C-alpha cells in the first residue's frame, strides 16, 4: 500500500461545511483545467463534487474522453487512477486524493506471482491460454496480459471479453471438451470469472481455482490440464460478505423483494439473485423499475444508501443486515479532495499517479482491446 502523508492541520481540523465551501472555490478557480471523476462507491459528500460518476468501465471511457482537462482528480481507488493515466495523454495528470485508497482484490495478484505461474500453466496446457484481467488489477498485471495477447474486462463487459478470449471454441465444446479454442486464465477475481463463464453456459467442472502460493496452484497438473478456465484465487472482501442465508431470509419475507447483486459476489449468491450486474447495471435496473417495487441489493453500502435516498418511490435495502462498505474507497473524503484541489490552485500537483512508458504501452493494449469490444452488458439477468 502507498503511504499517504498526514494532511496539514488546516484540513484535518476543518468542519465539513467549511471544506465544501473551499472545494467549491477551488473548483471555480481551476475551471475546465480539472475534471473530477467519482466511482459509485464514493461517499455522498465526495460524489456531489464529481463532474462524472460511473462504474469502472464508464469511468475508463470518460477518462479517455477528457482531452481538454489538464488534471483528472480520480475519486476512486488506485487501479482506476492508473487506468486513467494509461488512457489519457502525456500532458494530462491524474491525481488520487488519498494514496491509501487501494483495492485488496487487486493486491491479490502480484506481477511476480503472475510471471512465476504463467510458464507452469503453459507447460500443462494442451490449448493456448488467453489471460484476462479484471480492471481491478495493477498496471503491471494489465501489461502482462496485453503482452500475452489478452485483454482487460470490467463487470460490465466480462461476458463479451470471455467470449472473445475463447474465440475459436466450437459450440459443441461447452463441457470439459478441448477441441480447439483457447483456455482462459482469469485474474484476479475468481467470482467474476466463475459467474461469467457459468452465465455463458460453461459448467463449474470446467473451472479450477489456482492458488499461486501452492505447487500447481493446489489443484495438480491433471486438473490444470483438463480445465478450460483457470480462476486466480482472488476475491473482493466486501462482496464476499453477502451470503446465501441473507438471500433466503429476504425470500422468506412477505414483501416481493427482487434480489440484485454484483458479480463479485459468490456463485451461490448470484444463483439465488434475480439480477446480476455491474454497479451501473444495478443503478439502471432499480431506477427503471416500477414504483412500489422491492429491491435487496448486494453491493457496497454507499451506493445502496444513495439509491434508497434518491429513489423514494421504491423500497431499497441492502441484502446484508450489516455494513458492507469498501474501507479503501471510503478513504477519499472532503479533506483529501480539498487538499488535492487547493494544491492544484497553488500550482502544486500532489498524489500524482503515473505508470511508466513500457507498462503504459502494454496495459493500454489490454485496455484498448477491451474498449473495442462493445456494447457493455451485465453478467447475467436471470
Ligand atoms: P464496477 O463499478 O465496475 O461494477 O466495479 C465495482 C468495484 O468493485 C469497483 O472496484
Ligand atoms: Fe476492491 Fe472490493 Fe473495494 Fe471494489 S469493493 S475497490 S473490488 S475491495
């Protein structure tokens, strides 16, 4: 994790009302030189200052489109800011208001591990392997994937990207078959990989979970050889908090709840849900639903609470009875946003996120392969 220096007392001690006023003033001074992007999991206090909000895919596209802005202040987590730096021009600078806003899932696939595992996988495969990485990964891992003829994916377009990766596989091949096509190494989220492959019609037996800390991933060479999907042993600690019991409890209630979850949830939870998709998909589905409908949502709490407040004609609640919040997203707050913007006004760029040229080149290849595959679609709508 990167270290964030403590903020000067003029930020730490200020009230929220004061900070909001100062942020407004700084934004006004900076005008079009700055664009603020906000992921849906950000707190309301931060989201109110975002020029654009979105899921990971939409924010990557928006970052690439901001050709006029000199500074892109990314209210999200580290890998998102890296993606923005990869996709924007060299004269643009990307800023993450708090450097400790990382992603524990992205940290579960370190480039050294990926590079060590790759030759083992290639040796024990009868088919070529296409590596796919969820955008929730470091720029190094994205570059690895780009170099090895793979691509990135987000939760909005994972189906499309997996189909692309398996290219060459015949329809009759949708079992344990190995008659042509490619295998897929899916990094770093085993759940998104499993949920997506299953939604495409692949059985669970065609997938193995690869633990990079064990010989042969803890599955053995035969299982590796037979598998069509090698799922990296990574997960989101927030979405793993949603459980089958919670789905059953919602179903037992008298109100006719719809269950809608993010595909970072486990396969068992996704199977019990009515709808599965990215944050953008969740927002669109609930927003467009008829008034009076009931929604239990399996994703980060700030987004669920915002939907509950902004859609009072619907009954919106979290699927879990507990606080499922992303503690790293939460690190971006009014103080850090104010500090980053006021430094820009003073001509100082703080917390710039940069990716070196070689890594940038290959990770851009992986991201652009993904962005060329449109349209975005949910993992599954059952
Ligand atoms: P999306 O916004 O792409 O659905 O991803 C959710 C997430 O966990 C981001 O880290
Ligand atoms: Fe990472 Fe999960 Fe937080 Fe998303 S919600 S940033 S995947 S830890």
